[in-house]
């Protein structure tokens, strides 16, 4: 695991967008794993800008999103399909036929989860997985006690997650109680992982995820097992990390990051 600290949330999102852009330019048919949430909005705005200003080409990319709420139609403004269409898919030259999210309205949810796993495998696996970090330490909707070898499945959402996301639905009563999510094991199979977290409210869980023990109670700790995981945080989110001087030294000296310094 590599940790990169940036001065503020704008610079953190900018670095993540630049890493994604570099990967797309190096492999135009990149298979991208995508995430949603407020933290990702800045990343998608910057990717759209790179597409418009620097001709970043998404035409051969394929995408798989981490999760989707059970029961929401794609055109529902609260669905993650709607979120992705509005913030990225409709604003760049992605072929919508190459974008996929779990179908939260599938008649057979178990079959939909199995089909999602097959689709990822048929695409050759995910090259670059973008991740956010929930306040409960979850990646995707892998809530506490998610098995580290878990696959795409339906998960009941915790009260913490419902509280965190309820404002987007106009209150907890309107929010779905279940979601389809890639499993921790599914995520760990990606070739490269890129996790972004910003803000003081994320500092306690960032410290646990990066420097704490690996535990199914905090699914993000599983990223410590990934052979190529980069964690990008702003100074606020990284304020409780213990090894910040080492992380800064690595970013300042490793040849891989020379183009980003």
C-alpha cells in the first residue's frame, strides 16, 4: 500500500484524476472500476475537463461500478446509474453499452450478482478500481463483517451508512435498506486499486484502514493485502496517520511519482 498526502481536497482529487488519465492513455481499452459519492464528484469533473481540454479518450474503455441500490430504476435521480450518467458517462465519449452497474431491480438478485461477476471476468478483470471510503470503513457497500473473500452480493445497509446517505433521499425513511455490491474479494482481484478520502471526518477511519489491523469489521483494511493499492488523502483526512513523514518521502523520491510532483 502506498499513501500520498496532498495539501487539500482539490489537489487530492486532481492527483487521482491525473493517475486515471495516465492509465487510460497507456491502455486505451482500460477496464475501469468506478465509485460514487460526494468525494468522487470532483474526480469526475476533472476527468470531463481532461476529455474536453486534452482529448482524453474514453471510447474504448469499459466500466463496472461498485454498487447500486436495490429497488431503484436507472432513471431514478437517487440511483447510481443516474449519478454516473450525469457526472461522467454522458459528458465524455464512453459507449454506454460498455458501462455496467448492478441491476437493483432484477427479478432474481442472486442471478444478477452472479451475472455481474461473469461480466467482469469476461472483460478480462478490472484494470483500475477507484474506491471511496465510508465512515464505517466500508468500500462499496461491504459493511462490517463482510468476508474478505466475498463476491458480488446483496448487503443490508448499516444504520451508519443509512445516516450518512439519508440526506440525499430526503430522510432515512425514503432510503433503500439494501444494495448490490462487489465483494471484497472481487475488489481485491483488480490489477490496481486507487482509494481517495478527504476531510477531517474521514481521518479516524483512514488511520484504521491504512495502519490498523486487517479485520472484516472494516472492509477497507483488506486493501493492505492488495499488491498495488494507492491511497490518496488530503492533509485533513491524513491527520491521524502515524507515518506521514515516510509517506511524504516516498512520494518525493519514488520515480513512479516524478510526473505528478
